[in-house]
């Protein structure tokens, strides 16, 4: 079974795609918006990735959720299953191809610091970036059950890096 997208070489247009999408969705959060961060592998220069731009939206809380959902729907997003309590997920597909993902988290949610820390570690550590890329490509090649399997198998690698042990699975 395939992933939502095939992992491809880094594309220098990904940061611009993030900026354009950030500008598109920012107004929908109005005064509920603290920040919109570019996260995930497309936010790491030089890293191969599924060409799906991840936006992490930090809000003070999830007030005005129905209006935000209507707004995001008008921008082409579909609400997905919450990834954890207070971690809302939206996805955008164009012509059947996943292009963007929006993670909306309340300020202080543990996923905010996890996503930003992992992104920053990958940005500054070339050896880690290479190990992660090789690992992701291996997971993609071995995948038989789709994106859920891919994410579940990727999690221990990320957890090991964030815990500071540096020991990763292969």
C-alpha cells in the first residue's frame, strides 16, 4: 500500500509554498492566532520528504472552532481525526494528491515543542538529517499497510532523538 505521497528529493520551493499557505489561512484564525510554523520534513532544507507542507497553528485555545473549520473548508481543507486531545488535524488534497496538512494545537500542547525541536535538530545536524532520510526511505520501501504503518514505525526514531538517547531503530 502506498503512502499519501511518494518521498521525493528536497524541493527549494517548499518554503515559498508554506509562506503562501500561511498567508491564505492566517486570517481565518484572526485574534485566536499565536503563530503558524513550518514543520515536518518539508521544513528542513536538504531533506527528502513527502511533498506535503505541514503547518503548525498555535492558538491560545480552541475557541471559535466551528468558524475556523468552516474557514479551512473554504480553503480546501477537510477535518481529519484528532491526532491527540487538543491536536486538531486538517488535510488538503488537490486532484487526489495530498498537498498540505494543518495541525492546530492549543498553546502549551506537547506536540508544539516536539515538532519544533525535531525540525530544529534536523536543520542543524547533517548526520542526523541523513540518518533520518535513509530511515524514511527504508520505511517507504518496506511499507505494506499505508500511512498509519509508516507513522507508527517512524515514531520510535523520533522519540529516541527527542529523548536525547540518540539510539534509533532501523
